[in-house]
């Protein structure tokens, strides 16, 4: 594949493409549906997706076909597909573009996935703030229903798949798949203890698959062009296909760039995103959304695939690449992220609920130059007692910025603590606290 | 009462789910659209429609930031303050709005037209600083643009500066034409 071939963003990059059904059909849209519905066995669709190597684009990177394969084969009752469109990971804004500019590409992917897993009802759980996106999806759904691509007896094949848009109401945690299911059931979005996993006990306790928007949008292309084609793109065998990287922060041209996995961060930041604003040196970047540990300029030549980023001590996550220039205070940046996590902690697990509040308080006083000499120890200690001790991955996510900035830019914390000492602004330690 | 006015819409919402409680958030949105916030009376009525207890409704409402338990201004301005927007000037943006409207965060103008809040990430990180006003996003904001948006809303109730279907960067053809 040539380096610049777009897959997911191809249609919308054409002049005049408005994402209507007619536009989508003109580019070959819904051909994948015609190709498989009633003609290819669902298990073979799953096998194709498995062979393509497609991995979840939401953050965890779990192989999509394998996830589908976990559904019980002999279960007779209803099963569900949920499209995770609760895009909330700071630094990530790709699903919004996929939904608002090419909604039928997503709908076709949803029907294909529903067919493969044998479900008749799919819900698109879209974050509540994206009112425009949900209106566009509703409009696209009405078009697709009228044309016989969604609903009962699709294209006369006897396959039924109903698709509904369900708006969230402002809660980051609902992007976590079990919290999403709770929210879809009309409850507080509190993650469930796993196991059991959604594959067996998901929505309404029925077998359920939750897939990200970008993951599902890849399906029509995999069906049309084959698993071998898809598996040859990117960084095979483990990171196949393209990713839409969302570049934000201090670059000249922030935005969404679809590139094959395996490209380096340097190429993404300096060629696609135009390099640093004002040509200042790059100080730090977050490679995969707010939950991913910070990386340094030394990591610019790391390849953007799941394994390489993990080996560099971070994660590819949701594809949100946030770039910070020289002069940005890393302690301040960490505090801003920590305030996000503090606000969004759902409150179910004590280490996260209490810990996020203590972390924010500690960081705030360090930034305000009122930090105590023992505060770095306090931060490390809190992080260690949150990570791995919560029901969902939020606990690990919220400590990632602190642990990584403490590792790479510890001197900035120390400087602030010295300034606090010099300015004599440190407040006495309350009696109730050991520190 | 919601049922008298929206029976058809309520039935349509209920038909989407095999379990009634799933319709809770959609019905709360309906109540909020009607009153600008979710009133106690609405929560009690919705509980009745879904065979829930009022506390079950309340516990859900209080979890979600988009459901208002008290009235807000006609235009609810929510500025993203998360790191990605902060890197490109969201604190400055909040300052512009504060000085133009003469209100602080969490406050409403005395005429009840604008409420200002700072919120966490709205998934528009490449086009910050940005804000949401009611249902619409406004992105790549400058001081001048903010002034025009607020003036538009105050005078006509709508602003042409709101975001359309999102794509950034814009396709090459659109850029060369524009």
C-alpha cells in the first residue's frame, strides 16, 4: 500500500462528499453487505476479520475477531452489539469525524458485525455532547432503513438488524465497556466486575460485543478487499491496517491523520502535522490519549504500532497524540490531566475515588508552590496504591501521567518544591495525615 | 406533564429497548428539553412511566454532568478546560468570556441569557480552544470570534459560526478553494 492511501477517510476527502446514502453508494458503499448477507456464513465473516488482524481502535487493542469468537455458539436467546461512540479520551477526536462525515461507512460496519455475531439489535452509544453527530446518524439510519440496509429482512436476505442511537449524558467512564452497558441500561455508569465478561453476560445479561466506531468502520473495507490486503498494511503481523491519529497541542497543523500503523511519531508530528508551532523544540508528547504515559523527544522514532509503543513504556491507546513544546510545565500539564481524572472517577472503587482527590490536592499545592518536601513520595505512594487495585482500567490510566512525568521530569517537581521551601509558603501538615 | 405532550415520542423511545429502564436517559433529555432542567416533578413522572422508584431516577440523574438539576441560562456556555485545550489557550478563552459577559464560572448573567461553565474534554482537541453552547460546538476560537458568537446569540438566538460536520484538517480541495 502506498504510504498515503486513505481507507477510512477516503470518501470524506473527496470534493463534494457529504456522507449521504447516495454519496456512499456511489463510492461502492453497501457492496460488502450485499457480498456477505445470506451468502457467506457468519462464522466465515468472523474468520476473515480474525485473519485480517484487526485490533480494537478504542484503546485496548484487543483483536476484534477473537472478541466476537468469545460469544457462546449455542446460545439461543438475544445477543447485542454496542458501538462504542462515547469518544471521551482527552486528545481523541476521530470517531466524531467518522460519524459526522461518513455515517453510512459506520452503519455498514455495524450491520456486518451484527451479522457475524448473529445479533438483531445494535445500539450506537454516542457521547451526549455530540448532538450534531447523533442527528447525522439518525438521518443516515432513516435513509438506510428506507433503502432496506437496516431493519427487518435486509435486502431480502431474511437477516434482521435494528440499529438505534442512544445518547450518553456526560460521563467519561461510560467509554469503559461495562460502564457503557450499565449506562445503556439506564443506570449510573459504574464498571462491572469482570468476569463474567460482556461476551457471555453483557447488555441485559445477554451475550454482547462492544466495538469502537473506528474498528467497525474498517469492516466494509476488510470484506470488500480481503483479509490479506488488510493484513499487509501497517506493521504486520500484530498491528495491521491504518490508524487515525488525532494530533493536538503545539503543532502547526493539528487534526486527524490516517496513516499506516508503524509510521514513526516523528513523521506524524513533523511531516503530517507540519512540525512544531513557532518551530520551538518538542519537549514531550502523549502517544495515545490521556491514559497513556508521557514520552520524550528520545521516543520520536518509536514506531506507532501496539508493540513498539508498549516497549517504549507507553501505549498506542486511542490514537490521541498530544504534543507539548519546550517551556510547557510538565507538573502543570500533569495537574490538568489529573483534574480531568478526578472529575471523571466514577466513585465505585475507593482507591480511585479517594486517591484521585488526594493526587489532585497534592499536585495543586506543588504547582501553587506550597508543596511539602515529602510530596513526591506521597504521589508515588498514592499511585502505587491505585494502579491495579480498581475494577476497571481507569485506576491505571489516572496514574500514568504522574508516574511518567515523575520519571522523566522529576527535576521540575523538585524545583517547585524548592521554590515552596524558599518562599516559606508550606502549610502545616494536618494532624490526621501521616504526611 | 410530559406524557400529555409527548406520548407518541415516549412510546417510540420505549419501543427501542427490551427493558424499560434503558429509556431513562432519553426520557430525562425529553424533560430537560421541555423545562431547561430536570425538575423533581419530571423525575417522579418518569419513574412512574418506567416502573422505577424516584430515587432510582435521581441516582441516575446525579451521575451525569449533562443533566441539570437546576435551571441554567438560555444559552449554556461550556468551555473545555482539559489539557489539550489548555495548551492552546482555554484559560485565555475563559477570560474573554468572563470579561465580555461579566460573570464567573458557574454563574448566569442577570438577564438569564448566558450561563458559563468550564468542563472537561469535549473531544475537539485538534480545534481548540473550543466551547459548546447548548447543542452546538464552536471551535478554533479567537477573541473576535467569541464576541461575534455572543452577539449573534443575544440578538438572533443562532450563530453561523457554529461547527458543521467535523473534519480537520479540511480536505485539500476545500482548503485550496477557500
